[in-house]
C-alpha cells in the first residue's frame, strides 16, 4: 500500500518535472543544445563545468572517486584526476573542516556529504567555523569557496537515516546560504551559482528526484540567481510556498484545486537563507492567503519563519491563518512514511479549508 | 647545522643517536623532572598505565619505529612478505598481514614512555653531544627578546584586565619557548592555524604591540573589528588565521590549507597548534587521519601543558600523552621538552623539512606546564597546588633557561636585560593608552562580513536598529558611532 502510493507520487513527480518545471522558468535556457537529463546527471554536468572552468576547483567526499553512491560524481576523477576529485575518510567533520581550509586558500571546495542525515557530525564545522570564518576575522579571511552538497528528503524506503530534511537547522545560521533545487535544470544552474558564490553554501539535493525528474537541461554553462524565489504557477486565490521535491507534490495539489475552481499561485523559494521575502510578500498581498509545505517536521521548520515574516508584513491583507502542511514531529518513519508525508491530499485539504476559512 | 635532516638516512642516524643519548641523560630528562621529590606535578598518575607491558610489544615497537623513521611507506613495509607462504599471510587492500597461531594482544602501552627530546639542561647548558639545529647570535637574541616581550605583554595585559580596562585575557606563561622557538623555525610563508595560546608566533612574525593592544581593546583599528573577545588575533598579512575559541576545529582546516599548498607546489607548510585537551576532540582525529591519507605538509603542534582548564591529563587520556597517537594514524611524531627553546626550534625545523620535501604530516608533542590560569575567568589554585605552579614558574622557566644559554655564549648581559624589560613595558603601557583612546568600530560593522554583501534582511535590521538607538541612545554604549 505504502509502496504503491509512493510510486504514484514518483510517477507524478516525473510527469510534472517533464512538463511544468522546464516550461515555467526561463524559456531562453532551453536552446537547441539542451538535452533530456535527469537530476543526478544535471548535478554531474554542473560539477564537470565547475572543475573545467576553474583549475582551483575540487570535488571530494565519501565514495566520490568512483562516482558516488548516487552517481553524481561519475567520470569526474577520470577526467580531472585523483588530486582534484577524491575520496575522503569516512568522517563528516573532517570533510567539512578540510573543505574550509581548502576554500580559505582561494579554492572552490565542493564537499559531498553522502546523506543529509549524516551531516550532523559536521554541524560544528559548518555553524561555528564556515559560517563565522569571514565575520570573526573582520573579512581578513573567508571560506566562501566552500559548497556542501548533500542529498536530502524522503525516498520511499529510507527510514530514519536516509530521509531527513535538516534544512531548518542551517537556516538559523548567519553566514551560510541554504539552497534547494526542484528540478534538473534548476539543480545545474543553482549548483554552479553556489560553487561560484563568495559565501559558504549548503546545497541540499532532492534525492527522490535524482532519477525520477527528467527535463530539458542546457548543456552549456549557466547560472541561476540565488536568493530569488520564482513564481512557477500563477494564481489568484492562495499562495503556496515550498522548495525542492515538495514542489511537485504541491503542483499536483494545485492542479486538483483548479478542478474545484481554486486558483493557486505556486512559488519555489530556492534559496532558504537569505530568502526572498519580497516575492512571497507581493504574492500574498495579491492572494490574501498563504500555505507553506515542507517535508521536515512542522515544529521549528522553516515554514514557521516564512509564516511569521509574512504575518508581520501582510497581517491586514490575510483572509485566513497561514497554513502549514509539513512532516510530523516524529523521527522519519519507514512503514509510516505515507502517513508522515505532507502529501497531495493533505495539501488539498489545507487549501480548501484556508479558502473556506 | 648539527642536526641536519637533509636526507632521511641522516635523520635516522641522528634520531637514533639522539634516542640513545636521551636514555643516557634520563635522570635529567624533563619527564623524570616531573617526579620532583618535593612537588610532583603530574607524577604517578600515568605511571600505572605502563605497568605490565608486553615484552613482545616492546620489540615490535622498536622495529616498527625504525621502519617509520626510514620513511618507508606502509605498503613497502611488507615487501619482505612477498616470499612468505601464501597460507601465512592475509593479502588485504592495505597490504599483507602475517598470520600467527599465537593469540597475542597488543599491549595498551609500551614498556617505556616515549622519550622527550631535549638540548638544553635545566641550567641552560648544552647537553653533551646534543643534536640540534644551530642558532646564530642574531636569531637567538631575537628569540630571547620576543620571549621577554611576550612575558611582559602577558603581565601588562593581565593587569589591564584586572583593572577592568579589557574584558578578558589569557596568558602564555610557561609556554614562551613553545611560542617563539616554533615560530622561529618557520618562515612567514608557512601558514599558522592557531589555538589561542600562541600569540608569540604572531609576535615573532612582526605583529606590533599596538596591534595586539588594538585587538584586546576591540577598537576601530582591530582587524577583527571588535567582534571577538580579547586574544582572538588574526593577520592575513602574516599568514596567521584568526583565532576562534572553539577547540581543535582549526586542525582539519590546516589539512585543507596544506593540501592547497601541496597542489600549488609551494615551498611552505602549515603549522597548527592545540593543547592536550584538544587532542580528545573529534577534529583532532579527523585532522590527523585526513593529513596522513592526503599526505599533506602539515605540522601538528601539541602543547601538552598538563591542564585543560581544570582537567589534568590523567582525566583526559590513558595513552602516553599525544605523541604516541601519531603512529595510530601513520603520522611521524616526536616528543620535545616544551621548555627548551633549542629543542623546539630543532624539532620544528626538521619537521618542516620533512613535511615539505616528503609531503607528510608531522606530529610534535611539547611537554610543558600552563603556569598561568586558563584565563582571567579562571582561578587555577582551586584545582591544583600553588607550590606546583610556583615550582614550574621558577625552576622550569623556559625564558630563564634560554637566557642562561645566550649569556653563556656572551650574547646577552644583565644591562641588556633590564633595558629590554623597561623598554618593552613602556611600549606596552603606551600601546594600551593609545588603544584605549581609539574609538570603537561604527555600528555598521555589526552587519558587515556576515556575507560578502549584506542581504536584505541585514539591511532591514540595520535600519531598524539605527532607529531604535537614535530613539533611546541612553541604553547603548556611547563610544560606538552610528
């Protein structure tokens, strides 16, 4: 049962990403040199370009040498050599600490944490070191060349330790940026921006979409702006905000709501910190209603921050309380995953009750 | 150059003879000095760990250390196993391992503690036949001058904190030789990732007393823009990465930076400092292991001063200090007398040569004693005997020991001494007065450098805060300008 419903979501993810996402963003990107590409291959392309365009770029992490457990680093070591693309010992704090030192020397250090669930041993290095490196030195030193890639989120069978969405922890840390792409084309452009951004970035990749999401991805080198949200579907009755894999689920809810005569505006936040309040604010000023959805537990999730900020700015314009459709406040469960998840039906219910408030 | 480590063959020879030498002068070694009859500082605490060592272990340990000193790579150590019957070895990705029908546990400790390299005895006299890197008059006098300057700076800044003029301070008393001699053995191209008790390295490289004072007062001229507590120095110009209060987090950074030096084929290495307490942190393990695997030119310098705030080394680890951990990671290591400037200078000099020419990390454990309190927020007499502190302050002062040596060379005299101390003190008092008068950084600096460019949320917060301060100036420090 669980598997069946998740497969359905998987299929819809696939379908949506093939149609909706590629057409909703800059059409100019889809040029003759584009090719149908899945998300891990788009990441792989971005890493190839990053290494090719900057001789001071390095890619490293656990099992990165042979191509990575999700194949994102396939072919990189062969092409660029084992001194620029290499395995590290199994030690997350070592990987990030090493990356900070490498970045502090003016290099582009692209560190892979195999699963976001395993990023916590590196928490101190990210929070106390990477994030404060520039500030504490009065800008004498910085590790802005550091990009931390980590697959996050549900995958249908990941249980506690292959499913987590820890983005909110990092959104509480001034000095780093947190970016989450929704599709292959976005992943490539955003990852290149992160790698070249002069600040340390945590880049969470929706692992469920690695193979499922396929869309036209330009083969050339392009970057997408950070800290800019994107309206990927225009509507007038309610604003939906999300990021990463959750957007495809939300898109499905929007389609179903449309059948019931509700016009939903869907926004991809893309960069969680520093985030684009203005785009959300102007949308909510138009619709008067806001729903936020993420896989991470609802309490203390980043949805809470968005909710509070928008209430501050749009209090008199709001027609209903801000709705949050998120993960439950439990550890990520295995067989209960379909119950835990902020699924389409939960979102649809919340859309309706917000509209009918 | 008495201790020339140009080639590894010579180094084996030197180190072997040094080891022999050390066992000869054992009564005078710094470790035996720990068992001073009247005031044993950390005497028998660790002794129990080394009681019942395995005889076989001793032999294999000796053989193994000889192998390491010959800089033979791990895989090559098993070359001789090529002819061994296949039924008697396990062929693993990491090399061949000999099988044995004998169930034999490796002892938790060697029969003897790792010896401690020393050049100057307690009276500042060269130990006969010592192997060390020669130090000329100019360098020796600068080393001594900087040690005295460091001592004086500690006294003056400590006093300034007690008078409430600065918020915090931590002294380096007892570790002046570690600070200055290790710095002297390096070049300014070598990168420093400090803990926080190594201001002497910065001093050696030319950080001025005024620059120290500006940081401690957190004024506008502080490179850190008043954002960190006193003693969190940093200098891009002098390749000294800014101090942070976190323990051992700088160790993995040192590995990453050293990897960059190696990739750029620079004739430089990285040195990173940490304490005995820091060696218990996960980052220590991460860094040593990464450094060994990545084969980077990094020197890990442990100041084993016996105390991590109030925690003695006996509550910190059960190993023979930190030096023995090197082998666990495949890192060459040495223990030195941390109160002997010449020993430290020689060891760091040799470590630098090996690190750069052989692309390998080196671990140095300097045995010393934290004579001062952990910081001005600490009263160490609450957890250790005053006479223990006093004994180290007087009988084991590294500055006095080095002075005796340069005096015996005719490079120093009491007139020079009093002139130096008076001069430095005056300069420091002046620096403090100047630093105190310089205004604090403007409020805008609160919001700068979080990112390369302040994002909209910070711009918004800056605007709001500005309005609040203008409305209620009485609640905010007047010396920070809007």
